[in-house]
């Protein structure tokens, strides 16, 4: 899909450039340009559903930056109209949504308020139409992040200078012709003051002295500061990551989220449902160690089974020993009784035998 990104950007910028030439933010003008370029047929080149969905996602991601600063209000309105047209013209089912990062939502709300104050109801209607159709997908990042995505070194995001609203125009207002005219007016003022007053008071001045040189130096200093600030922002965007302040704030935010999540009771797995879940606060690690050390663990099933078998074995041995002793005592009593039995001598039986 990277091969289609360049031509897609060219077509979108051409449409927005023609819309900028109209000097209007009416949706009627935009729709006329849309139909003239037959822009809705941009999705007809991918018949397979998977590639069609990827191309729709690419088209929405390419057009989304034109809806945010630093572009002019007219270009942002054109970007909104273009997102609306691409969202409804795509052939995917369900439709791919427009990703909006949470950091950009404040700019979107400010854009809506500006359109409301200027009574551009076309912009308000299209924006609320997209909201009612649930066309926006609120995400943490404007684009998807992948773990193995290659970083493009040395590439800075290009901005179309024709669509950007200049932050200030002092360089265009304070030109050489304007400075010469101001100098002539200042000399004429001095001549009139000398003609009216023979000995004019030096403290009687209605304008500053050396106004032309001061004004020229102020414009030069501002232009130098603007160039330095722009180059510093480009270096920061091209760097490896955010600044130290941003990284520290993100680290604090992640730490607070982790502390809250660790302080909550987590549901145990199915194999451990017989154990009762306990809330262990994450703020005091010494207390957690004490609680875990004092907690008595139940013996395992193996140990309990072995102990039961040992008890049963001991009971059997005691029973066997008791029965054995009883049997030995009974045999002893029989033998003793047989031995103690008296011998009866009968003389008649002896005479019979003889």
C-alpha cells in the first residue's frame, strides 16, 4: 500500500487546491469539484475485500492531517468534506472509521466553535453528520503502532506550504517601501515642528526618536526568532523521541496507572478459586512482606494424603498388636488350663485291661 500513498496525496492536494481557489467554505462548491474529478471512483481499483479495506484505511489516514492545524480554516473545512466523501464512498462493509487521537480532540472542538461563531453551518452539519453515523474512532495515537515497524530515519512530515496559515505577517507589512514612507513622514513632521516653534522644546515629542531603525530591528529580531523556533521544532520532530519533560510526565502517568491497578483485587484463575483473594496495597512494600511472611500456608494435597496414610498405618499396627496380644493371652490361658487339669486314676479300667 506504500506505492499508492504518493499518488493519493497528489490527488487530495489537487482537490483541496481547487477548493482553496474558490475562496469559499460552502459544501456546494466542494461537491461540484468532487463530481468534476470523479473522486468517488478512487475505490474501484481494488476488487479484493482485504486490499479494499487496506486502501480505505490508507486514504482516511492520508486525508486526516488536513483536518487539523496548522492548516487554514478553509483547508480544514475541505479536509472535513473530503473525509465525509471518502467515508461514504468506500466499498467496505462494515466501513472503516476515521481515527482521531485524543490529543487532537481539543483542536476539533475549537474548530467546531469557530465555525459556529462564523455561522458556517455547512461545516457544522457535516461534522455532526459524521458524529451521528459513528464515523470517528477515538484512539490514543493517530496511526497504528507495530512492534516490528521500521523507523524512517531522516524523514520529516512534509506540510504543504500553500495550505498553511502564516502565524504572523510582520515581514509582509513592514517592507522597504513602507519604511521609506515612514521616514519621509517623520522628516516632514520635524520640519513642521521647527517652522511652528522657533526654539522647539526637545521634550515635546509625539513620536519616538529613531522610529524607523527601531522598527526595522524589531522585525529582523522577530524573523530570526521565528526561524530558530521553526528549526528547533523540526529537530524535535526528527529526533528519536519526546523531550525529557514529556517523557517524565508520561512516566508519572504510567506509574500512577500501575499503582491503581496493582492496588485492586484481581480475580483468581479457575485452578485457584478455592483460595481467597486478598487486597495488598502497593504503596508499602515492607507491610506486604510482613503480611506474606505471617500468612500460614495450607499443606498440599500430597502432604495431607501422606499424613492420613501414616495415621491409618499407625492405627492398623496398634490394632494388629492388640489382637496379637489378645490371641497370645488366650492360647496361654488354654495351655495353662490344660496343664492344671488333675489326673484321675481309675483302678477299674486297669483291671479290665489286664
